[in-house]
C-alpha cells in the first residue's frame, strides 16, 4: 500500500486553525472608528503604517486622538504600509542650498526628510542635541551614578534626555571634589561577599552580580537597601543597556509624533514593534513541537 505522508505541517495547522499570531502593542493616531474595528496610523522605522485592528472592548478615544492599544486587547490585526512620494531629492536640495559640508548635519537633514519632519533650524538642533544627550546617558550611567541621580530626584525613566544629561554633567563635576565623607573614611564600599549576604536576606537565594552592584551603590549613598530600590535600579539599568544599540529611527519616530523624548519613551518605541519586515507573518515556533513529521506505511 502507498505510504501516507504525515509531513503536512501547514495543512494540519490551517485545517484546525491553531496557528498562533503574536501581536504587539500599537501606538499611533486613531484615524477610523467603527465599533470594535479601528484603524491606527503610525510611523515605524521611517515608514507610514496603517493598522486595521479588531479589539475586544469599545475604545473611548475619538478620531484624531493619539492612542495606545495593548496587545492583550487585540483580536485581529492587519498592517498596510502607506506609499509616500519619493522625497530623496528634497534633502539633497536643502544640503546644497545651505552649502553644508558636515557629514552628520547632512545625515540629520536626510533623516528628517525621510521621516517627513519639517527641516527647520529648531528641529535640526533639537534632533542633534537629543542624539548627543542619549549617547552621553547610555554610555556614562553605571550603577553608582544611577543611584546618585535617583537620590537627586531625577526620574531616569520619565525626565527628558536634556534634564538627565545635565544632571549627569553636574554629578561628574561634583565627583571631582573632596567630601567630608572621604576625609572621615565613611565612604567604605561593601565587598561583593557582604553584598551577597544582604541579597540572600532579601531574595532568599544567591543572586547575580548586577544585584550586588545595586546593593553596593545604594549602601554607598546611604540609601535604604530594599527590594523596591534594587528593582527600581535594575529596571533603569536594563533599559539603558537595551538602548546602547539605539538607531536614529527610534528618536525620529518619537520626534515626529511630538512625544516627550525620554528613556522610557525610547525603550517603548524600540520594543513596541518588531524590527523585521512589515509583511512578515510572525508565528510562534512552539506549535511545531506538536507536529509529527515522518512517513508511515500501512
């Protein structure tokens, strides 16, 4: 008898409708609203994208409002990239008119044009300074400076990049001075062995080095070494580490939407959307574990 081929993964999945889709949070401008069917327009990596969403509950926002749709509330999603006119020549014309020679300035203008942001002196300066501040922040804040900034009432998550960068600059200038704690010998740092003991008291088990660094930094500033404070530091440091590989597109997406540029907004922009093709159908690999791929003879 002829062998029956059971290696029909796609047919099985399609037949039983078990193919899962991984949705993600969607942020943008609400452009259409029809009951639980809505359309949200957004900029993703320099491209205009329209999301047609079916959601679980009615949305209270009105057309024209900026909305954030949580992935858990999305029933179905369809993406469509909007075609825009080629504006590559516009940036070249502006660069030629201004007789710019600086490669970075040229790149900034080209990026503003690509993301359809008005090329004005104010926008160019703001974009350039935002890049400068972000670079200073992600490369110069360690556990110790993180704790010191938090002790200065700096909201590392929500404060603007400018405010955080200026506070960091003041802190670096202050670190060059001799303090009474240094003279009296009160600034002794905990050892990793001591931090390990404290961590075990808090978490009930041996933790990683990042936790110990947080404990040492908190102790060094005379702040309470609590789980809440440690977790707060870890959250900030994780976001900063994630943003070390930032791209200009992240800044430009937020800049174009006229949102506050902060560590949290940049982190959310980086993780709200997939970095792959917009046409890619993202499917969980887990379902493949339940498919038998072999040939069986009867």
